[in-house]
């Protein structure tokens, strides 16, 4: 691309686009990174510079960019049909994908409801849980217009979530969130939910004992809270929570939007503690990072709670225009076929161990407060002064400074405040794991230095100083 076209794109980007989770006043001061192409585990910008995709393009890319099988699946499907509604109709890829999803999901899940994003998958789960209990206590006769719909006092309408929860950005999913930075401004729009503090099971059981008659469901990210900063749950927490919800007849919703499709070292995170939820939300990695698609999986029992003559008004009146989109479902089918053909989960275990080894130097860094890892999901919490336990202020934007330093080294990452997140594609090679961790550690050192040293230009550079399991100490330097 010639310099004139490059500059035009950068100008148009700043003038016309409002970027998500981005303060545009500050964005407009910087040189925008505009991606034109992808290749394997790399992104390529409009200037031809390559960047290792350290966060799977926001946690969605699984087998890499421009994967031949995924490309072909979309091309083949577009020769048939790009989209048709699922309101009263169906399509071939959606049917076949439902079968594949249920074959790999917890065995008690029997039905698939499609949507198009993680937030909508959660919104659907909340509405299903709410209406499931309402359907057990319908108004008599049914109300067709206005009013409160004849609610009985014992109808279960409340939800329970974890402290620091994040389940998406729609109003319902924000209502079961718990991140003040993102959510506090919208409080007047939200419904109230109960928050379990600090994975406190005793607190949870006391709540359930007292309020179970009004609680419809508990929603959790299983094993790790991703957007909260990769916060790990204590061993056994999820299993015990499942026991408590069964005891008090409360539904359990697991949000596997971020954790699903191999990110934690299991196909789904709830497998780590062998639990079976009542509803499960999946999105992000479902299509391998190709197209928007999500699904809410549920049990036969819950499905049967909506199964009635139309006049009873137990229908789940919810749907999205692109529900079960054939192109997206075709990509998802090809994505799952690659998992099977290449035994992705089996080969991933070695990479997870290697990533763990390459992260060891972070533990002794004076700039790292805590390192958290589950599978290929990593959170590196930064600190200004470890000896004094002095945290960075919001204004210092340490996470963003590390991101910019990493770009100079040819690595794309994304922070959560003062937590640097790594979540590479499952297809990342052993050499690329080394490059990713080396580049990020150097970037943390540079961004945390009172007088940052000059560093290479964007998209180029050398990385030094991290002993790697791939080569003995002192045997060489890796380039990014």
C-alpha cells in the first residue's frame, strides 16, 4: 500500500470510527495500528509489518488466521446460501453444528439456542432461567396485554453472580456483572443481583438457604474470571457451588464465552471439576475467530418447561436476525473438525507446560505483583513498587504503555487495567510462545522504567534475556 493511501486510512480511522473500550481523545494522539491481513498466528498491518497475535484477536482465533479449512468452509457455504432466518425455519449447517456441540458439551445438555455474541448468549440464559420458573406459575388466565403478567409472590426472579464478574455489555448481562469501572455508570438501568464475595461458599450457602425461593439462577465463569484480570477460583469452588445449587433447586449457568474451546486446557472449563450446568453459554472461539456466532445450551428439563400449546403463552419469545447464520455455522463446523482431526487438545498440553516455563522469569520481576495462568489464559498483574506494595494509578495507564512497547517488538496484546493479558491462539508454535513471553517481559521492563530506553521501531526489534526451555541459557537471542 502506498504512503498516501496509508495516511488516508489513518486519517479516516481517527475521524470516523468510535472504537470500543477506547478513550478517543487519547487514541487520536497516537499512530493507529490498522490491520490489513492475517497469516497463521500473525497480524499484518497496512504498512506490511507483522505482529504476533498475543490475544487471539480478543480471544476468538483458535487455529490461526487464514486457516485453509475454515476459508474453504465459508467459501463453499456462500455458494449455497449466506443467510436465512431460523424463525420457523432451519438450515443445514445450524442443524449439523448443534449435533457436534452437544457431542462435546456436558452430557446433560440437550438443546441449542443460537445467537451472535457472548453478551446475547448470556442474555438468553438469563431470560430462559427467569421464564422457566414463571412458566411453572403462569397467570390464570394468561394476560395478553399490559400489567405484570400475574406474577405469584413465590416466582423466582433473582440472580446470583460473583464479585468482579463480567458477562457482557447488554443490560441484562451488565446487571449480573460486578466491575464498577465498566458498569457503575449504568446502575440506574440495571436490575439488582446478589454478589458472592471472594468465592465465599459459606456466604453463598447462607444466601441460598434464606433466599432460594426467590433465586432463579447463579451465573459464573467456570474456574477463571477472564475480564476481571484472569482471577483464578479456588480448587473445588465450582464443584461445591454446583452441589449447593442442586440442594436449593437453583439453576447454574456457566459462562464459557472466554473459557470455552480449549483455552483452559480442557474443551470447556467446567470439565476441570466434572460439573454439569443447567445452561452453558459459548461464543468467541466457536467459529475459530471467523464470524460472529454464539449459543446457549440447556437441558431437556428446562426445554420442557417451555413445551406447551401456543395458547398457554410459554413460548420463549426471543430471537436475533442472524441467529444460526449458515456462514458462521459452517465455519464453526470446520473449526470443530480441526479439533478432531489434529487432536488439538492433546497437543495443547505440551504448549501449556512450555508457556508455564517461559513465564517463570515474570515471577521475579520487580514490576510484576502476581502471575495467574490456566491453560493458555494468562494474567500478569503489574505493580509500581513491589517492596512498598505501591499500585499504579489509573492515570498512569501502565497497561497501555506496555501494549505500545510490545508493538515495537512485533507483538499485539491487550491490557485489563494494570493486568497484561495473554491468550494466544491454540495454534501458537513453541518458538512463538518464546517470542511472545520474551517480548512482553521486555515491554513491561521498558514501560515500567522511570527513564525508558530507546527501543526499536514498531513491528521490528530484538528480544533478550529470558532463558527458554527451547534453548539452553546463553545459547542465543530470539527475534520477534
